[in-house]
């Protein structure tokens, strides 16, 4: 779990052994704390990239240009309400992606290849699962398309974090200070919305340049029933794998189509995943006593003071038992989703794709090691979105297939109370045997689950 959500700082490779070594491969772009560049307001770039207040001296011309740009940035605050300025986030993401060709539309040939790959994958998936096809539309996305298509989901995920962090500043102020501040508090809210928007924009651009499909991070971020692959990113991913591009595309299409079968025909799953992330975000607590102590140390005339405080770690959110419980539930559910997809796709492609096993292992490592996509998600929402027990979950689903067949295995998704718990992942054989008995009596299984709920920390 990331200790510093929504852009307070990046992960420390020395403290994260899974990341150690990755960052040594070359210079990486890192988020800079609420999008403040060189101590300036979010989304603002000083003329010539220089800070007129820096050691180089005071330049009236640069100051005038800076204030003009600052006024334009502040005027954008009125275009978006709420704790995050999503208009600014989208604008910045599109600008960053446009510079690298990320907004270029896929070619007709790429669109045709994606449609054919998903069509073939659906045929292979039919006998491998009892769940019918869930994708009503198949599209090829650019990175810019991904930003537009997933932005509503990011709004739902990021709002709770931004509200908690913004509210902590106001709550820490003495009552007389709040009354004296008056209208300035609304300006602080606008600046916070711009800061969060700037941070989100850069992060979405990074994610959009990495993800391969709409469901890759494990959450249904895109529109319901729309299967989407990003051909340009898939081509970059294919380089160095030593496999034909068409084989990689069909394998990824099978995973995307399998996710959509699950998210479409298990109606409670999408809501459960998203609400658990929201529950985690709402549990973020900031030490208001530390805020009160720091309030007297920040010099309002120093534009870098706030950034220095944010990057110091002194405002590190406190972990709560509620957050830990939500994180445990989320990790187990993510592992079950990814494990099911892993088993179903493996059965569907069989020997049809010679490199399928190598591709499975490559994707597992990509998720487990926490690549740029996972790190960016951790920065935005405050948690590392990794199915840590994917192998255990895949083993459970394989055992269920062997003992109860495809239909029996997939019937586990019929009700959220039937879903295996973390303890079941430790003893999959006991769950499979119990399912053989309880599947004939759903009421008995519900009673069993309700009896275990307090132990599991679930409601």
C-alpha cells in the first residue's frame, strides 16, 4: 500500500524491494507533489522554465508573464466543480500524450486486427466458461481515447481521496482563522482542485501510454460492455517478446473478452470492486495536529514552502483498521478475478497459441512487480492495485474446474456471499469439497458466510 496518496511523493525503491533495480535502468519521470512545478501553481510553467524568484535574480518581465499565465490557470477553476478539476486533468493529459503521438487515431488496419482478434477469442472462450460474451462493442483505442473513456471512473475513484486531503487542511484551522479567511477558503478550494487536476492529468498520460486494454489494471475503468485494446501500446509491449504480433494480440483480446464476460454477467462485481476502492480512499486520515503545528511554519510569501512540506512526509496519512480491512477484501477479490481470467483464458487458447504460457508468465510478472501503471495508480488512489494472491486464486479455480466442471465453477459468482475468502485461498481443497455440499443448499452457504463475516472483517 502506498503511504502517500494522490501525489505526495513517489515510491522509494530502497523501501520497495520489488521496485529496486527497475529505477536503475534509466531516468524516470516522477510525480512532483500535487503538480507544483518548481514551486509554481499547478499547470503553470514559468516563462523559459525559470523561476523569477530564484537565485538568478528578479525579472519584472518574467514576473508579468508569470502572473498572466497564473490568471489563465485560475480562470480554469470555474470550469470544474468538486475537489478535482477534471477539465484541467484531461487537457494536460491530452497535451502530454499529443507530444508523443498518443492521441493519433488507430489505423483502419489496426481497428480491423483488434476486431478480428476479439471475435476469434470469443469463439475460443465459449466452451471454456458458462458465462456468455459480455462485450457488446469492440474498439481500438489510442492513449487519448483511453483517457476520455476512463475519466468518469477516475472521477469516482479520486474524489474521495481529494475530499479527505482538502478537508484536512480546513479542519486543522482554528475557528477564528476560518472566519477571518472567509472568501479565501473558496480560492484555496479552487487551487486544490487545480493541483489535484494537474497531478491526475500527468498520471493519466503515463497510464495511457502503458496500458494494453481497458481492464488491465483489474478494474472495469471503461464503459460497460466496451472491449478496448490499445494497438500502439500492444506493439510496444510485443517488442522483445519473440512472439508474433498477431499471437500476442489474440492472447490479450482473450483476456479483455474474459474480463467483460465476468463484469457483464456478474452484476454485483463491478459495484463491489469500485465501492471497495472508494471505501479505502474514504478511510484516509491526516494528522490534523501535525497540520496545526506546520501552519505556523509555512511562509505564505515562499511559493516553495507548501511543496517542501508535502514532500517531507510530515503529512503522511495514517493507516486505519478500516483501510486495512478494505485493502484485504480488495486484494482477495482482485486475485479471484485475475485468477479466474487466467484459468479461463489458458483453457480457451489451449495449444492454439504456442507462446500462451510464456505470455501468461510475462503478464503475471508485469502485475506482481508493480510497473508504471501500478505505481501511478498507487500515487493517485493511495493503494497498490496488485492481485498479490493471483497464483493461489488460479489454483483454486483450476481445482473447482476439475471437481465441479465449468458450470459448477462459474456458479460461484452467482452471489457475493459464495465468493471464496482469503482463508479459502489457503485451503482451496476444503472450499471445493464444501462447495460440492453447499451448492445444493444456497441458504446453508449464506448462513455459513454470515457466521464467518465478523471474523473476516466484512459486513
